[in-house]
C-alpha cells in the first residue's frame, strides 16, 4: 500500500471515529470531510470505496444501532429514542429502522427485551440484520457481506 493510500485511510478512519462520537448531533458531509482534511466529493467517494457504504448511510446505521440498544434496554418512548440518536423526524427514523433492522421500532421493542447474556453474545445480538429482499451490501470494513475471512 502506498504512503498516500495509508494517509487517506488514516484520515477516513479519523472522520469515521468523529462520526461515531457525534452520531446524535446534526452532521453533514462538509463537517466530517473537514475532519479528514479533504474535499466533500473526494471524501464521499473515498469513504464509500474504503468502508463499502456512503457516509450518510454509515451515520444512519450507527444511529439505528444505538436506537436498538435504547429500545431494548430502556422504557423511553420511541419518539424520545428517535430524537436522542439524532433523527429529527419520527417517520424517517421508523423508515430507516425498518430498512436496516427488518422490523418497526415498536415491533423490535416488543420482541427484544433486555439482554442478560455474556458481552460477546450481546454484541452479536445488537448488530442489525439485513432485511429480507434487500440486496446485501458490504460491511463497514469493506469486505463483501457473507464472505468468510481468509
């Protein structure tokens, strides 16, 4: 790997870490690209090439992952959870949640109570599953979904 590619990957990881820390705040491509010190267009193209999804999709998925935990582990209303994880519209939250998890937030809460298992099992249970009929995408680490590590 060239020095330029390593530098770009390091910058993208820095930007992704910033997104992970501030997922509940209003973020736009301009702000996150500034963290990586590259243009918005180059950031979006490079992020997708390296992580297998657009920055916007990554952010939405992180928000949904956090909302899954809150729905399972707290009694807060779905609207409160929606706002806490950074969505500004309950409709958008519900649509994204269903697209990523495969069921509605209320359906997820009804079928998934608090997890009382080892931490490794909790982590596996908290990963969103691909909804039926939705084409599989690359994971956030760039490898094809369903492919085995070699």
